[in-house]
């Protein structure tokens, strides 16, 4: 745990600044409950070109939420950093948009899982879309540590879980020709 706290201290001592505070809060807010990614996925279900990637992203996020939020968090029961860290800096209250503070357990990061599941799926559309989504996912993962809501291993495992879920859904879609079925759906 010493290394995990050292990472948080480094972020606080060398990166935290007034300009980044609202950016990091907004990044966390975008991915809260995966809402930003879900809305994006629902919008991208409409065009035929992006339909498969959006469906993969939405399914991968659902599987990631079931595994991460529904099972793993309850098995690991790791408290959030701001609740356990003696030298926690109160001014760096995690995710403080609208006065909201994260509750629940820390491991793995659900925000990060949803973000990396989406980013992996959007590589299906194009490398450019995937890179944009990946940069957003990295920013969101970093914001979770910046806001003292997660440790480094929480976000790393959240990212891995999201990627694995997306790859699994892609495999299922290919194995059962789901992509062809999605593409055959026409507007009425």
C-alpha cells in the first residue's frame, strides 16, 4: 500500500492545480455510472457504420459492471483512498461536482472499466475514433486517482477488465454472426 499512497502523494504534490481540478471532476462526472459512455453508445447505435462498435461497447460495459461492481467489489471490499489515507488532503475531495462524494468500495474502478471497454470497442469503427476514446479513457482513469477515489491498482484492473470484456463481446459477436444481424436492421 505504501507505493499506492506514494502515487497519490506524487499526483497531489506535483500535478494537482486549480486549472486541472474542474477538468478532473468533469472527467469523473462524464463516466459516472458509465452514463457519458452509455449516451454515446446509444447515439452511435443509430448510424449503420457505428452500430456494431456501439453495441459491443454497451454490452462490454454491462458485463464489466456486473463483474466489477456486482461481484469483484463485494469480494475484495477495498475502501476508497480518501477514507483510509491519514494524510488525505481535504481540499482534494474526490469527485466533488455538486458536492457529491464517491461512496462504496474502490477495487476495481467502474469508471475506468466502462471507459476502456468503450475505447476498445471504438477501435472497431476506426483507429482515430479508438485513439480519441482511449485518450478520454486514460484521462478518466487518471481523474479517479487525482480525485482520491481510487488507487493505481484499482484503475489498472478496471482498465484490464474493460478491455477483456470488450474483446470477449467482440469474440461472441463474431462467433454468432451478431454483427451481420445488427447491420441488417434498417430504419423504418
